[in-house]
C-alpha cells in the first residue's frame, strides 16, 4: 500500500495523485520509489486508456524535489538520483497510453519536470510553474533542461531556468507550457472530459500516434541539419525556386506551379 501516492481507476481512466499535501507533494525518495512500483503495474494494464496525474490538496501539484533530502546529496548521490528520476519520467512520457497532467497548483523543480514528462498539461488558474533549482545552487536533474526548451523555446526556457522565477497559469498557456487554463474548481472535470474523449478513440491509433509525436523531438541536431540541408538542396532544383528568385529580382509577383 502506497503512503505517498494514491491511485484509482474509473472505467479505463487512471487517476494518480501525488499525496504529501503537508509537504506540497514534494518528491521524496519514498514517493519516487512508490511511483516506480505503480508505473510497473500500469505498464502492464491492457485495459488502461489514459492516465491523469495530479497533486493532493489545493496548493501544489508537486513543489519539486524534497529539499530536506538535498541537504546530504553529494555528487555521487546527485548523479544516481538524477538518472533514476530521468528514467522514471521518461517511462511516464512513453507509457503505452497518453498521460495528462492536471496541474492544480505549484509545479516547481521536479514538479515542473514531471508535468513536462506528461503528454498534455491542463492547468488551473491557481497553477504556478517554475524551475527554482538555480536558487538552491543546483540545476534541474529530472529532464527539465531538455524538455522545457523543446516545449517553450530556447529563450524562454533559458530565462526560467537561469532566473528560477515562477510564471502563472496564463503565462504558461501563452508560451505553450499549458494546453489550457481552467478555473480551479473545474480542473478535474475538464481534465476527465479530455481523458474520456481520448479514451473513446481507437486505442491502437492513439498509441501509435503518441509514439510518432514523441519521436518528432528525438534525433540529434546534426541529423536535423543534415536533413535540412538535403531538403534545401532539393528545393534549389525546383521550377518554383527559379520563378521565385526571378520574380523577386524583376519586382513582380511570382507564379508558382508546384514543380
Ligand atoms: N521540499 C520539502 N518540503 C517542502 C518543499 C520541498 N520542495 N516545498 C514546500 N515544502 C514544505 C515546507 O517546508 C513547509 O513545511 P513545514 O510546514 O513543515 O515548514 C510546507 O511544505 C509548506 O510550505 P511553505 O513554504 O510554508 O508554503 P508557502 O505557501 O509559503 O510556499 C512554495 C509554497 C511552494 C512557494 C514554497 O514552499 C517553496 O518555494 N518551496 C520550494 C520549491 C523549490 O525550490 N523546489 C525545487 C526543489 S529542487
């Protein structure tokens, strides 16, 4: 029986709640171990269609790593914890079913990183997001430096990670971190509606689509440049390119044929 997380399944939708409200649902070692055990079960659940993750209480989704446990974390332990949590969050990102974060309140540090590992984020108007690690003299270790820039762009991610400042729900929506903002009291209803809609779609198509979309952000920058260069070269061989360049130089509107 888990002490720090709770899980229930309504029909084919799972609801996982981080359950340490007195500590703002901070990610303790105990909590992440219990999360790992539960994930192992969920990965085997063929009836599950969508997983929703939220935080207990009305203040926090997850307020980050348990700062008490940071006191004695040396370099070796830091590497171990970081690798463990990176892998744990990647398992969430790649769970066979879509994972929706219902961000009720603070999503800070590891809590932001957990929300980022979820496939979709719905947030309440009380939610706040931030990467305050730098203020503690550390850097994010649960995948945040890689996932945040992919979602919101390099400049915005850099600002959040270098300042540690929080942003509110509306700013999170504006920059693409949150899919939508809903009133706090409607958060679970709205999230469940979305979960039910996805659960009503053909499960295999949903699974394959999720895998394909996740794959879109993989691959090295080098191979991206390589592909870009090939496609640039290909575009240089088209009739439309000849027409476009000529039309510009002749100060007229180009007429394109798609050839
Ligand atoms: N780890 C451990 N305990 C935490 C915690 C964390 N990440 N975040 C909050 N808590 C604890 C507080 O110590 C406090 O415990 P106490 O009542 O035993 O003293 C309790 O949760 C309530 O937090 P409190 O700070 O009193 O609430 P608040 O409403 O004033 O502020 C936050 C809320 C989330 C803004 C603030 O707690 C905070 O900044 N937390 C740390 C966030 C952070 O840096 N996370 C990244 C860690 S790498």
